[in-house]
C-alpha cells in the first residue's frame, strides 16, 4: 500500500477525444510526477509538478497538460487523443526534494484509444 | 540525452538459479541509479538504489553495484524464487527531484 491512488482504473476513448486522469497522493507529498508506460516498454516521464507549478517536462507535446491541487491531488489531461496515447499512465508522489527513494507510484490508469 | 539500456526478456529460470539482468546507462553528470520491480497487477516498487560510483545497493537478496568505468548497474540474485517473477526496470535520475529515465524492462519468469 503506497498511499497513492489513481482513477479510473481503466478507460476507453476514441481518437480526437479528451481525457482527464486523476491521482491522489499522501498528505505532505507536494511533488507529483506523471509517466506514460506503453505496452512492453518502460515508463516515460511526462512532467512533474511541485506546489502547483510545473517543475520539468519530458518530450511530450503541449496537448498533455496537468494540474496539481492544494489537497495533494493532481490531474493529467490529454487533448486530441491519438491511437499512440494508449498506455498505462502512472503517477508518483514524494515529499519535497527527498528524491526517488521516497517516491511512491500509484497502480496506474490503463487508457485505450480506439 | 540520458538513456538506459537493459537486456531483453523474457528471462526464464528455474527456482534457486542465479539471476543477472544487465543494465548500462548514458548520462551527463553523475546520475543516481535504481532498480524498480513491477509484480503482476501491482504498481512500480523501488527495489534498490545507488547514488555514487562503487556504491552497492541491496534488498531482498538482490544486489547491484554502480560501475562508473563501465557505466553499468547489473542486477543479481543468487537464488531466485517463484515469487521473484516480475518485470524489472533499471532507471536513472540526474536530479534530486526524482525525474526518472527508465529502461524498457526485463520480464523474469521463475518456474518451480
């Protein structure tokens, strides 16, 4: 039990639609990162938020956006869905500046784009 | 850019066999190195880490040594169990914020 939850567990969308994925972190975890894990691949860093501001971004287009809220929850929004967006989306949270060994991953949201 | 390369799977072993999963990396600066494990139906879990050259990370019988001269961080376990069946990911981080660069993962299957 990591204390990080994600919703929904599974989601099916069609190409061109928009989707919002949610993550709820432990109290005090004000750093959250999002990753995309395509089938059979390792997770790819999308972006990180710290105290509601973006704190670094990977090689993903602007149609991937995020929000972080004061209650330790966060969202990943993807606009204009493409077939290649089908993946497991993971969020990970940690207390400020404590590094990856105190980073806890959620179970993920499986997104299928048809 | 930074990258991690690990051996392809699946790796199939009998119980009590020796396990090695090779991992090499390319990075600017001095990365921290990690092994994560993903059990079926579960989230990613940190298995072990090393933050500087020659450090050895260990946990649950698994070990890996940070080799700067060969840019490697190979994972080893002397005697695997069926419960070690999972996908193992090598990863690096070049900052203290936990932004991770993962390898593609290696599936390990241990048979009784």
